[in-house]
C-alpha cells in the first residue's frame, strides 16, 4: 500500500531526546517499510527513516530556539498533505483534531491515531462535531471520555522486537524510569522501597516545569541509603537498567493513555508493579507479567511476591502483543478495511444518538 | 451585505480587559450593523454585540481557568463557519493563517485581516504557500516581511467617533499608556521626562511575563519627583488621562503593526511623540499631529516644540482617518470588490515571481 504518515513536528522522527508520539510513528514507519509498503513520512528534515521523507520544516520545533510559532508549521504540513493526497491509498494522521475540518470533506482516505488524553472539557464539542472521523485509540481506557466517536479499534504501541534483550533481574533493585512529575508519583516508588527494604534506582529526567516539584518534594526523599538517583538515561542504557531490575515500579496517578515504559520493561523480561490507572490493566496481566495494585499496601505485597513470577513470560507477552511488527500488522488491517469502503462511505451518514452507546460501537 | 466576522476566541467581543484584535473586531462589527449590514459574529457566548451572535464557546479562553486547549475551540469554530458559509456573502477572518488550507478550497468568499507581526521565519513557508489568499494589512509597515502575498489594501484600525472627547492638554504632563515591557520602552519615557523637566504620568499594566523587567529595570526609575506611576486604567479613565496630557509618549522599540494608543490620543486631541518604528510614520503626521523621532535628542526637542501644535488638528485627523466608521467603510469597499469577482477568480492563478515585487502589488 501507499501510505502517508503525518506525525507532529515538535520532534524529529525518531526524536533526538524525549518524544512519545514521534517515537511510535518512527517504529510504525520503519516496520511498514520492512513489510513492503510504500511509506511517505511528512516529518522534519532532520528525521531519519527508511521511508520516503517529505520534509516539512528544517528542524523539529521544540528543540529549535528560533521557532516561535510551531502551529504555522503544522498548518503548512496539512496543506502539503492535501496537495499530495492523491498519491496515497491512505493517510495516517497522528496530529489529533487539527486536520478534522479538512479531512471531513472526504477527498482522501484517512485514519487518525489519538495519542493524548481525551478527558478535557475543551475537546468534547470538536469530537462531537466530528463523530464520524475514523479514529484509533492507544488503549481502551483512553476512549472513556469520548465513547461515541468513530472508534475503529485499539492498537497498542509496539517496540522493535530486537531493541532490547531479556535481562535476568539479578541486580536486586526496583526501577523507576520516566519524568519526575506529580502525575508519575516518584514519591510512591521511594516509599515502596523504604517500606520493603529493597533498593530503588530512579532514572528520570527533570523538566523545567517540574523543577520546583523536584526540589521541594522529591529531592529531600532521595537522601536515603536505599535510594539512588541516576538522572536521565538514553535508550542504549535502558536495556541494562530495566533488565537487571527485580521489577519496574509504575505508580502513576493519572489516566495515562499508554505507558511505554511498561512494555520496555516487559521487553527486558522484567515484570511491572503498576497502580491501577489508565492503560495499566490492559497492558499488565495480573500475577503473570506483574501486579496491578490499588494502594500502597497492595504495592508492598506485590514486591514481596515479585520473585515468584516467570520472567520469560514477560518477554513472551511482549513478543506476542507489544512489538512494532504486531502494531504495524494491526494498522495494516485497519488501512485495508478503510480502503475497501467506497468514497465517503467510511464516514457515518447520520449523527449518533449520544445516549445509545451500542449504536456506533467499535468495529473490533 | 451578509457578513460573518471570525475573531479569535481568546477574549470576548469586546474583551473584558486587554485584547487588541477582539476590540477592533467589536468596533468593526458594531459599525457594520449601524451601517445596515447583516452581520454574524462567531464569538464567545459572553460577547456583547448588536450583530447576530453565533456562540462558539461559553467563555473566552484566556480568562477561563478550565480551558486547557484553546486550539480545539479555534478548529471547532472553523468547522461552524464552513457549515454556515453559504449563508454569507463574505467571511471576514481575524485568525491569521489557521483557516488557509480550508479557505483555499474556494467554497466561499473571504478576506483575512492579519493582526500580528509578520517578521517571524516560521511564517514564511505558509504565507508563500498561500500567496493567493486575499489579506488586509493594518499598516503598510506590517507588510514588509511578506511583500509578495495577496495584499488587497491597508485598513487602519478605528475607534467609535464618540468614544472619547477632545481634551485641552492643560494637565501639563506627558503621558505613557500601555503595558510595561521592554518593547514599549517605558524607560525612554522616563528619561524624556527627566531631561525636559516636564512631569510624566505612567498608566500601565504589568503582565506576569514582565514582572521581573518591571521590578529590576523600571521600578527603580519611578522614584523621582517628576514621575508618577498610576497603574492600569480602564477605557473610561483614558479620556481624561490622555486629554489632559501635553503629549503621549510612544517610544517603542519594535515594529508594532498598529499602535492603538496613538489614535486614542489623537481622539482626545492630544499629539503624539513617537519613535520611528512600525506603523508610527503612517499614523503620525510630522509637525502636525505629533513628532516622529529617531533618538532621544530628537524626542527632547519634540517635547520643547509640542505646545506649538494645533490640538484641534489631532482630533480632526482622528475623525477623518481613524474612526470605526472610516474603517468599516474601507472594509465594505473591499467586501464588495471580492464579491464582484466570480467563483475562485479572486485567487491568483499562477504563483508569483518572488523576486518581482511589482507583479502582485497591492490593489490600492
């Protein structure tokens, strides 16, 4: 198939540093090319891809100090896509709602993966208006605030199968990996370590926005013999950091639509102890690839049971469900489904009854 | 004519507090209604207008603490406009480039007033791409960074004729009115006062973003018998504040596309001493309605000559050139010009030669 991928332009593909959406678009793009598809990526010129790169702007906007108006580039990108639309069987957007008024006019086949949280009041009117734009969720949990829009399927994010090798967890420590922020609850991870007596390694970056939170709330907690703060680590260090850990702690306090670090841990054969929120219960199989807990007491009990889990099962679940090959295959199935429909048929023709959940349920 | 006005949604129409673009849209809308046109305003529900209000969102986004994603409302607004486009002879956008990919498809007649500065590198590709969208500048100076796009005309902002009455300037002070910010150069105003020995009154708000600048750079300068800082003032206080002043000082240090406070001063019959930047030389007539200066020495000489100017001429120039009636009449002329063209004819058919200035010069 001839497929266009439309990522945000905040980061290059893949991102030079942090950047969740752009990283997933990179994995998907590379895998689609590998599977023989003709893929065009409308990304920043500093992207690295085996697909055809249609360069929209010279540099990713977030790390470019000269960029004062990132939106101008995103609107420009839309126009480039429209002008080239006839060259593709399908256009895959990763830019939220920005293209909806244009794509709604039905001149091309398209699909949109929603990467962000959807529980903002601001989003309701626009998604209600565009209830018939075909969209994909990255977890079932993500759909909850907007159950009645045109969900095609949930496609979980995936990592390249060989990106990480299984580790043996013999480092005898718990791992925390991510940003230091109130939503990620590093304080909970530290409390778990102190109450179980098992060392914790914290590999995390501190964004400017979270500097105050780090200084005031987290730094004082780090001064403890069981806790080691090792700062931000890159992709190449993650394999060892995660693979040597007894478990990844994922004590989040927000409905995270998809927690990438959970599948990174599974890829290294490391189980996950996660607080029950957002995508957690969809990704972690209770008592198999980790434990889904509801409070601190359950978290501590989970740590005590963690050595009983079969680590090879974690890796196996990763290979079966969370590789970029699996992700790409699911997307291709959806692409084909869209392409089989004629013309604008893939747009629903009558507004849904917003009180009738069943009527426009998922196509799964 | 049946006209739609599409303002930003950051402020209500008119704004409850600060908000340049939304204020001008309010003046224009009220004047068009007064002139007998059928006007629909796609604004926030808390707007106050004699036009038909099409409410897009309940509250203006900037002052709504619950608003986390203002862009969602702006994209939603575009869709509402498209759905209703056939009801209007012409759609007047005040939202920069956001609608360009949609309006470019030519299903409705439209005109766009560009309200912001255009000298950002980020803007070049999108305006080059949409070189044929008909746009209006708010000063000729504003066009400089993008001379080759489809400029229809410059239409200066205007105020309701009766908003302010002429004052006699007998307060024997110089006035500074606006935001405290490095671009507005209140420090220059203070230096002018000190060097001429004429008192200065500073009526200005301090935004959060400028708090440090105010504390460190400006506050120390305010402790002087000639300088009085009176804080932020509302519209109803401006008449007296400006009308009693010998002159308004407008010592800006950036290419401000249109300085509203200059015409507010002229409306109260108060001349303006302004540094030569942006729209200044288009608004101020040298030696008649004020002085356009290039440095501090010229500013001081201007203050010494200011009593020689005929204040009634300032008011007269305001009435002739800078009322909302004049502004609305100029826009109506442009609306009619657009409506006389058939179909997509008002879009240029071939790309301009970007090295040939003359080819797509203004329609003036």
